C-alpha cells in the first residue's frame, strides 16, 4: 500500500578504512557502474556493491513492513463498514495489502536476508515502517481519505520504483502499482458518494478526516531533500528516480484539483497556484511531528507494533505445522 521515502534510518556507514580492493573487485565495480549508467536492471545473481545490497534490504523491507502494518488501521473498520458492498471492498483491499507485503518480502529475500531476520528487525523496533500508520482511524470517512490521500501519495512514490535498477523489486512494483491505483480510485469514489449524496454530518465527517490526514500524507514523501542522507546515492544507483521534494510537489499539484471535484477544503491557508513556478505553493510542514512519530512517539506506534508481535506469536502454531508437514513430505519422498 504504502511506501514512504526510505531516508529515515540514518546515513549508510562510510567505507573508510576498508582494505584495498583486488583487481577483480575493481573490475566488478566498474562493470556495475557501467550497467547503472546505461539504465540496465541488476538481477539477484549479479555482482553488486555491499552498500547497494544493504540499501535495498533496508528500503524493500521497510516497504514490506509498511504493507503489513498498514493493514491494521483499515482492518479495524471491516466489521463496522456501513454496507455489505463497502465491507467486501475493504476486505479485498486489506487482502491486497497482505499480498503486497509477501511480494516485497520475497524480493528482499533475493538479497540474502531471511524472512525471519526481517521480522525480527521489525518486532524489535530496529526496522521502520511508514509513519502514516501510526495515526488512528476515527471514522468511516477515514477509509475513503486513506484511499484518496494515503494511497495517492503511495502511488506517486511507487510508480517510479517500477523502473528501480534492482529487477526483482521493479517487477514486484508493477503488480503492486496496478492494484494501488484501483485502491486510490475506490477511495475517491467513496468520498465522492459521501460528498454528493451524504447528509450534512457525513460531509462534515469527510472534511474532518481530510483535515487530519492531509499533513501526514505530505510527510509520506520523506524529509526534505536537504535532510535525506541516503537520497543522493540511491538516485545515483537508480534505486530512487525522483527526489522527495519533487514527488511531494507533484502530489500537491494533482490533489488540489481532485479536492475541488470532491468539494472539500485542504487545511492549508498558504495553498495557492504560483503562475511563475507553474506549481502550487503550500505551507511549511511540521517536521518535528514527523520525526517524533518516526522515532516511536506517535499516537499509535506502540499499539501497531504490539498488534504485529501478537499476530506473529499467535500464528506460531501455523508455521510449526507447515514446517512439520514439509519435513514429513520430504522424508516420504526420500523413502
């Protein structure tokens, strides 16, 4: 569902002090650089620098964790959906997010990291997931606004990843983006129905949800480029294609026009079209809130992580049974 610019884990460690590289290592690095410069895809079996591998593991795993944790805010409303149709749509969407997480965990595993290691990092708090999921979903309108704004921001982030230089990640993103585009349209349609056919209180409910989710959605693109320690290298490697600030601007420009169709007001008095720039100007983002939530002090950080750990513990018997069955089958086939 949702990826956030993956620049919240600190700067990659410097490689100073490493021993001199062999001629083979230098040749491999030069060949790798040439392929990146040519826009080629890197496959799992290909040689790659260790920092490239580490960056991909961090980014893909954070993306996968975000898909799985992102099921929680919406899953909370499946049993409270207003109609059977809306319940079926929401249930299908949450199931899609589970599938996205599995695609991405599989892509991360191609880099030599086991799924158990990925989950251990998440459950221990070492790994991050998108900060947007540490906010509560207070009303049914939040489901539509998450689809419109949060999925909309995610798509803006994710479409360039279909051209990521690491092929297994890029291939996973093609399927994910197709499904996320549908999620965004469904969220917009849900809000449009409420705003055109709903009661006054329902319209007020939508506006309240927009007010609460607008700024966290802008934060999904990550900190400003000047404060993103890994962005420059990620763009050099072709992992990242468009900068945080440029993606955020594209999202604002598109969303302003969509808000007019919906008839909702975006909660930013500084929001206006700048003819000279050819873009919408918007107000200053409260980055202190962003970092506070990223560092574990958001409204729902503890609740979200506790729910994931409990789900993992509760599912231990399923994993044990699957492993026992696989072992039994292997022994039977070997006999």
